[in-house]
């Protein structure tokens, strides 16, 4: 199953590969993620530039994704029997958690087609079904819950918070990059420590993930 993911990685890092692993903060879900052991030598300048130009975000399981996935597994009432959209799915860990927790239908939405391949492969690894879409506009179902992890790294993405509220009955957001959520329409419901996996040795300030729930339904 991993061949397509290895192919994507090797377009930028010839010696790279993925392997099945479990992120520390959400060990119940297995994922094909970047294998650090594959880099047994220096990276060329061309490869470094290629990595910076188009990072394979899907090949790492970021702290907020782990925390939100585990939160959903531990609080299945948010998703059970419902239609869920995981916005900015990356590796697919949050979407997979929703499916495992009993969601009726789960959309994994990401503009990166390589990430959608990762979602599909990782869903198969965990024996769940996901509907992978490259644009939110392709989703025509009535959405019960939108989940999103690590999508607020850029201030230009802040309007997503109100967009989510307009599109779904409820919203769960997890983020470690901002100290205060730029919206009064969400309340913090948890704060959990986690690290990106494989570990990127990020600053400690990025290892505390806050989980937020929308205060009221605003679907139009």
C-alpha cells in the first residue's frame, strides 16, 4: 500500500520512504509516516530546496492532529452516527479517528492530492472508509461536525473559524500555534501536551495543544 507514498516522497528526497508507525499521543491509529532512518547521509542542495518548496506535511503526524484524534476516540459522542468533515486532513489521523469512533460518513478534505493519497492508504491500513475530496465545495451533504487541526498557522486562515461555523452544526478545532483563538465563538475544552511524530524537535511552545468547541450552531 505504501508504494504511492514512497513515490511522492522520492520526487524530492530520493532516499526517503515511509513506514508504519503509531504516534505517541494517539497510539490506537497506525499511519504510514516518514521514516527518519532512511536518511543515512547528507541531503543535497537540490533536495533541500525541493523539500522547502513543497513540504510533505502529510508524512508527519502533527501534535494537534494526534490530540484531536485521541480526543475524538475518547469522546465518541461528538461523531457517532454523524457526517464529519476533516478539513486539512494531512495524514488522515483525525478523519480515521472519527470513522473508528462510529461516524456515519467521514470526508477527508485537503488541497494536497498527495495528502489525499495518504488519507486513502492510511484509511485502508486502519480498515475504515473515508471519502477523500480536494475541495470543500465538493461536499454536498448536510455536515454535522467539522474537525480541523493545525490549520491556523497563517493569519490569512483565521476567517476559516467563522466559515466552519457557517457550514456545520458544530466545530472542533485543535491548534498549538496560537496562544489565543481569534474568535469569541469558540470555547476551550481541553489542553494536552504532544509532539509531532516523527519528532521534529520543535520549540516547546508548539507542543501544547488546545482543543476548542464552537459555542453554538450557526449553519445557514
